[in-house]
C-alpha cells in the first residue's frame, strides 16, 4: 500500500479526499477498467478502484498529481516503476 497526498483536495457526494491510499490491484480492479472506453480512462478507473475512490471524484484530481500517483502505483499495478518526469 502507498499513500499520496493531493496538491488540492477533491470533493464528491459530500466527501472530501485530500490523500489517497492505493492497494495492490486485483483482477476485479482490472475488469473495472474494461467498463470504460479510452486508454487513459481505463487507467484512471483502475487507479480509482485500487484507492476505493469513486471515479467521478478521481476525475477531479489535478493533472499535476498524476505523475506522483503513476510513480507510486506502478508496482501495485504489476508494472515497472514509471520514468514519467525523470
């Protein structure tokens, strides 16, 4: 598990999210990605699932936080650590 503090909190359905804790992905999480179209949207759906954050809330996260999220979750998604921004 890994936790990322967002640069700005996001709100959805009366709940604020200022940090996200990600767990290792399961097959079920990967299936969640198949429920949407577009490669970026699929990735975001999986990340939302492994952080137990509703996708509408996850979509509100600032783009500048994406680099930190991708680096921190690469091994949780079964990938090699990202070199984005290196």
